[in-house]
């Protein structure tokens, strides 16, 4: 079963659970969801009406925790730890996994130093064990550990929940890409038309040259034919050219010496 299908099943389970509970009873469910080893998306749970009702109540901290796991990182938690409940170990692990996904959204080559700082890891061995055992084996990322360059090369990373305002940015990016693609398509079509027109011009030019060559051939052939006929007329006229045999039969005149 792939990670997307697992995600869908776990999300449906927690959404159904949250829909049947009162807001005051959602705290344990949110802790369970944010600790679950195979759940990495929380926007659907956030959209449940009873969960939204936590806003402004004494249990609103659980709503903040859910938002943290939907959009935040381990650094975000440390910066706001005084305003949030203390996380259990499974939640800490989950938030660090999500932190790796957030970093992979921005860069596909993650330096070890950056990862150790963001994850509060003290050495390379601990970092590589975390990336292998808790991220790659979990199926949320795929990549290559480069010990020589001290970096993690990301080949795949699961997507996180969209942050507020991120959807609009994505739509704008897609709209810009679509406009660029349309302009490129128009440019390609114009070049195709130009190539077709040049091909037609070249075809006509080639046809004109071939026609001219044929005309020259006909003209030369006609001239040669006329010249040949003219020579025939000269040789066929009586007395026009003395026959060789006739010339041999005539007596030669003798020359008299001059006195």
C-alpha cells in the first residue's frame, strides 16, 4: 500500500472521529493524530467545523498544535514553545520529519550543517540515521546521502499541507506558466507558417528554374536542328559542292613554262 493511500485512510479516520466529538473533547484526538507514525497531512482535520470551534476557547492550544503540524517546523515550535503544550516524543519525531519535508520544498540539495541545525542533531552519524530510518524508510523522502560533500540530495519528497496564501501563489505561478506556454505556442506556430511559406517560395523558385532550363534546352535543340538542316541544303544543291569522284575523272591542265 503506497503512502498516498495510507494517508487517505488515516485522514478519513481522524476526520470522522473529529466530526463526532465536541470541541472540548478534541484534545486527545489531536495529540493522537499529530503522533501517528503514518500521518503527515492535517488540513482536512483543520477544516472540520468542531475543530475550528476551538478558536478562542480554553482548548485553543490544541488548535495551535494542529496548525503547527500542518504548516510549521521544529524551529517554529522552539520559537513558540512557551505558548504551546509540551510535545510528546512521537510528536517531536513527527515534527522533525515534517521539517525535512519543508526544507526539501525549497532545495533539492540539503547541507548536513543546515539539517543538523534545523533538527537539533549533534553529529553526522545521528543525522544520517534519522534520514535513513525515520524519513526514507517511512517513504516520505528518497535521496542520496553524500558523505564527501556533506549533503543530502533529495530525489523525492512528499508534499505538505498548503500554508495560508500559498494556494494563491501557486495559482499565480501556474497562470504565469500557462501564459508563457501560450506565447511559446504562438511563436512556434508562426515559425511553422514561416517555414511553410519559405518552402512554398523555394518550391516555386525551383519550378521557375526548371522551366527556364527546359526553355533553354528547347531553344538549343531547335537551333541545332535548324543548323543541321542548313548544312543539308548546302550539300544537296546542284553544283554547290563538287563531287569528289567527278573531280578525280577530269583531266588535269598542264602548266606551260614561262618564257
